[in-house]
C-alpha cells in the first residue's frame, strides 16, 4: 500500500505535474481527436474500477476513438460514441467518468469535421498546420525564435528589424503586450515559459534607432485611415512600405490611440511611443491630428479622394453602470480619467477616498493612477472573485503592491450622494460565487446586508464603448456598435471600406489591434490589385545544439512601491546582461527542432 511519504507516490505526483505543464503548453494545430483519445486514456488510468460506466465505458470509448483515428471505424461509430459518452455522463459515480464523457461530447461538437475526416480517411486535417507554437500564438505572427536568437547574439538592431517585419510597435509591445505567445511556449514542458516579452524589452532598449525601411515603387493608390491608433498605424505602415500613399486621420491632439490615452506613463513612457510613431511616419504615413471624421471631413469625401478607407478608430467611449447616482459629481469614467492624464491634465485626488468599479486592465490602471494622483485610499470593487478578474495577474499584483484594496464579490448597487449632490459612498451588495456560466463562475447575491464604502470619487471601469453612430447612419453595418466585416476585414456591400481593431472586435489588446492592421494591409493591397511582399534581409544565427537543462525563468523587476507611487515614471525595469544571456539560452529553438523547420521558406517575408 502506498502512503503519502512513499517515494514512488512522489514520483507519480511529479509525473502528473509534468503532464499538467505539458497540457498547458498545448500548441495550436494539435489534433483534437488524438488529444481526446489521450485524455480519455488518462481518465481510464485514474478509474478506481468500482462503477461499470467508468471501468468498462472509458475503455470502450478509447477503442472507438482508436478506430476513428485509424480510419477503421464502421459507419455510425461517431454517433455511437456520442451515445456511449452520454450514458457514461449520466451514470458514472464520480467526476473521473462523467467529466471525461463531457470532454468527449464537447470535443465532438466542436471538432466534428475532424472526427469525420479521421473516420473516413484515417488522416488528420491538422497534420500540416503545426508551426512554431509561440509564433502561431502571437496574433501578429512575429518571428519570436528569430529575434531571440539575434538578441542572444547581441544583434539588437536586427532583432528589432525582424520584429518590425510583422509589428511596427516593437517597443510598445515590449512594455505592455499581454504576451499570449508565452502561453504555448514549449519550454513550459521543461520548467517555465521563456520570458519572451522580457527578451524583446532588452532588444528594443539596447538597439540603436531603427534602420530606414525599404519602400516599394509608388502605386498611385491612396488609402485613408480613420484613427491613428495601433491598428490604423500598423495598417498604414505596411501599406506605405508597399508603395501606397497613406493618410491617417486622428481625432485627438496626438497619434497613438489607447497606447497614448489609455495606458499610463508608468507602464509605457510616451517618449518611447513618440519615437515609435515617428518611425512609422518616416516609413511614409502622413498623420493629420485634430480631424474628426463626420465633422471636419465626411465619409463621402474620404471615399471620393481615396481608393480605400480603413476604419480603426478604437473604443474610446465609456459604458454606464445604469444605477442610481452615476451622474453625481465625483463619478468619473476610467477612459476619460486616463485620457486626461495622457493629455497632461492629472487630476488632484489628494486626501480623497477613491472607489474603482471593474476588474480589467483598465480598472487596474485607473486604480494605480489614482494612487499617483494623491488619493488617501483606493478600493477596487468587483462583483466576481479576484481570480476571475480579466486583468493580467501581474497588473493585479502591482495594484495591490501600490496600496490598493481589492473588494471582490461585491456588486455595486448605488452611488450615494451628500446634500450637494457629490459622491459620498458606494453601496455594494455582497455576493457568493455560483455556477459556471460562459466559462467562469458567476456571482449570485449573498444573504447579507449591503456594504457602504465611503468615498468622494468613483471611477467607472466596466468597459469601453465604440462611437460608431455616424458610420451606422451612413449605412455601414454594425452589431452592438461593432463594425461587421468579412474574413478579409472588408465591410460587406461597401466596396473599398475595411475595418479592424477595437471598433470591429470590441475592446481587446494592443497585439490583436496590430494583428488586424497587418491583416487589413494585406487585404487592402490585394483589393487594390497588388500582391506586394514585406520582407527583411537578415541571416539568423546557427541554432545551438547544446542540451537544455532545467533553469528558472528570469523575471522583470520593479521599483519599490513606496517610491513608485509618488510619480508616473516607469515602474518596470528590464533584465540585466547576465539575465538576458541566461534567458535567451532557455529558448528550445522550435523553429529548427520542431515542425517550424518546415516553414523556413518565406520566413523573412509575408
């Protein structure tokens, strides 16, 4: 009999932990049918054997999945598999059986085409789609192993140039990207994901000014960009490199969109953003600030004077709480507050108690900014658990470190006011966590009395609104104020009009907006009758052949909280030279040792 201190039991626990890391790094392109079979096999191994549905049923499902994968299944096997899974789901004694059955049913529903193709041919729809995991997971498909190798070799300018082949905002992303690339990093199978953003940060911080980029011959085509944010400027940058004339119309005083007016200086210094925008202008993009489409220039005029219009105006409006008191003096939309700070108009909250409503990155930025504006106390009020917040974990940790309190499982009910109509408290109803809805546990009202948080300022950060009414009035189709587009980001039934970024997909991340701009540039170039290539001429270092021994992940450091809360200067500092040498060596070179080597052709262009 095994006990908890048995060495073999510890080895099994370590094996399970390694398997968990492996599953967490699952790359896109993995066969869902084969993964389903493997997961059912794991469940079967965990079965205690007490109940027949689990002991016998999971084995029978594994056999059926093997037949489907090998193409030897009889007609109707998929349907019988569904029936068996449903029987196991409703009759198994515990989660070992019924949860495995639920996974099978979910997999068949989501990937039925894959199941049917396997059953009919014995082949896989996904066998040729696996690329380098981090590159595939990056929405802009930046060559991550390439610039890591160049950074390791001390070739920082070329590393940045390689990034700019796919993303003209290497510095901005080095400072604020949510790094989805790290989620599928295969290094996780060894110890922990490579600090990809930290390596990029080192490259951009140590590179000289970017080299001037090549531009194609003038095409005579003109493209108007509505909104000079990350998506609009990305699209304009690539179109300009292709030889098209590009003019970006920006409503505000300066270009940058939410990079300038939504992300505080302590996360992204505006001097760095200014340099990045200047390099985009140097590539041939003309930016006209202080121009509002619909007031200073009409959509019809843009269509008359330009061959194509790309709408990428972001989501700069604010959403309402829809509760009593939200119009009181002292209630401030987070988007407005951050925009004013971006303009240099920092509010004075000296000695005031501040409540921030929301749980996303904007809420964290607003809370941390309120501290820097002199607030006596800052409380983030959120109706779900802290674990359910959509903000990045490091942003939540930074908010707490800056002295903010997180009041989770508290649903705002009402903003209370004094006799002068000024905010005096936020009233919230305690919650308990309830059933899972849409992928995460939903809160339900607790049987407790509401709680009042005394405050003089309430910052609302529950989402951003898209100000698309003008375009909707002109006949452009929208759904929930988001522009409707086809797979090429073209607006249906409106030739020559494209849309991308937050105004198309809803408030999202910087890298997704950049990815839309890149995709739109390709679609617009094709629409105009061309097929230009964006390329670089860089020779990558020879891949290393040394063993990859387990090694801890180097982390970016931060200024001490008691120091950084007094100003809006940069909080995070980069890796040291010693750390960058170690961290770049942790890369497993999946571009060479995995399926990535099959994608070498065309790597330096798109």
